[in-house]
């Protein structure tokens, strides 16, 4: 499959993975920073940027992923609505005939 | 799987250029512009607060001076979390409402359709029970046949069961929703 087309179709999941990966990297970097500092005053900036920032990025990634699932379900309902529109006139014809 | 999703996403019908343009029925949206704006503001603001808190904390020399920025960063995270939660809950609610609107009796569909097979179709015996999986529903004059549990077959009266071959010989096509 064409990778460009796939990226265009799955942009929300690609973005979600990017945020999740960035969040994981931030958490690991934060841990490395905290473990390398002996003082609380030196550790706290890492906790804010790596820890809290990492959780923030993970949250955005998870939200984007769940949103993509909801959109997929919404599209299924679109196809069901189309099928119902298609089916109903035929049923009405039978009822009248 | 990704290909299947991609295929379903590509499943939009495109009309030819020569064909007369038809006005497509308006489709409801899962999230409106207001929801998107609310999510963008809460997430963006949350991210900015965390970044500013980090910047201030990194410039302070003592732990006591850093507690304030830490609290602010936690507040930014909370704000972003609430925004994400509201966004997802709104999406779920919209999805549920539309599902109920389109398929009000979908919960009873399987049970009623199964009962329908027994009542309308060939009486079930131990031998014929195995063939229930091959029995599909359709009404007279209908163009498509359905699985017994299909939402489009729910609540229909007077429909009969037949095998796939019999339906196809009668000129019927498989339903696009349940894909028998």
C-alpha cells in the first residue's frame, strides 16, 4: 500500500504514536536527569519537564488514539445510514405494491 | 487490519464529473468546531502552563521557590486531562445517541431475528440446526439478504429464510451492513 496514502488516512493514529513516543522519551529523559542530580532543587525541573510533561504528552497521544477509534465507529454508522436509506425505498415499494 | 480500516475510510462514493451533481444529505459530525476549540484551548493552555512552570523552576535555586511552579505544572496537567476527558466523553455520547437513533432496537435484534428464523423459516431439527448459520433473511421483492442478527432485519415481519444460493438465484445481493 502507498505509504503516503496510508499516512493521510491514518493521520490521527500516526500523530497519536508520535505523542506517545515523545511522552515515553520525555519520561526516560526525566528519569535520567533526576537520577543524575543529588539535590532536590536540581531534580525538580526534570520532574516537571520529564515527568509531568511526559504524562501530558502520553495523555494527548491516548486521546488522539481513542478519538481515531471513535471516528472509525462513526464512519461505520455512516455506512449503516447509507444502507438504511438504500433499503427503505425498496421496502416502501413492496408495501405499496 | 490497517488496510481494512484504510479501505473503509476510502469507501466514500465519488460521482463522475459528467454525472449531474446531487445534493448529499447533511451528515452529523462527531465533534463540532466548538468541541475542537475547547479541546485545543485546554490542551494548549495546559502545555503552556507546564512549559512556563518548568522554565521558572529551572531558574530558581531552592526547593522552596520551586514548589509554586510545580503546583502550576500539576494544574496544567489537570487542565489538559479534563479537556481530554470532556472531548472523549462528548464523542462517546454523540456516538451513542446516533447509534440509538439509527438502530433503536439493535439490542433486541439478535434475539428477535433468531426467534424470527424459528417462527418463519424451516422448523429447526437437530440436523437442520447446523444449517442455521447458512440461513439468511430477506423479504419478498427485496434486493438484499441479511444475517439473522443484522440490524436492518430486526423487527421485520413476513421475511423468510433461505440459503445464500437460493437468495442469489432470486437475484438478491448480500447486505452491505452485515455482509453475509
